[in-house]
């Protein structure tokens, strides 16, 4: 069974860098993208309906259409077992606390860079 990651991030360059680092690290997963919170919720639902429920969602906080907190709430409403990690520069703020209260399991601060990000992804998919 394939392992599935959904990245919800509005910056296309950031999405591409995350994917590139994950592939370069040799982590064998299917990666799907959404570029705003509303699209992230829709993509999660669509993947669930196709039998490809994401194992992990990487959620940015600052997103157009619907922010990461609202998108997290809606995904958790669709699937109470959804695993969501925030990856954001707003890591030590009230906003990131709201993301955790909405159901995110962890906040990965952007200052860890892509190597730190990949380390977290690798750790998750080892389970």
C-alpha cells in the first residue's frame, strides 16, 4: 500500500522545494498538492473517496481562501483520525497554538529548514 502525503501550501516554489527534498531523501511516498485551505479540504475528501486517504497532511497557516486553522478543523471533521503537521514561520504564536487546538499533531518551524522538515517526514513515515 502506498503512503500518501498531502501538502497544503500556497507558494508554488515552496511546494516544489518540499517535494524535491522529500524525493532527494529517498522517502517513497505519493505526494499531492493543494494551494489554499479550501482546495486542501476538497483534495483530502477527494483522496479519501478514491481510497487514498492521506497518511499525513502538511499544512501552512497563512493561506488564501481559508487559513490553515479552518482547513484543519474541516479536515478533522471529515476524518477525526487525520494526521496534520503545521509547517510555518508562525511557529511560536497564538496562531500556531490555534492550529494545534484545531487538531494538528505538531508544528514544524520553518527555521529548521528543508533538512529539518525532511527529518520530520522521515520520522513520521518510519512508523
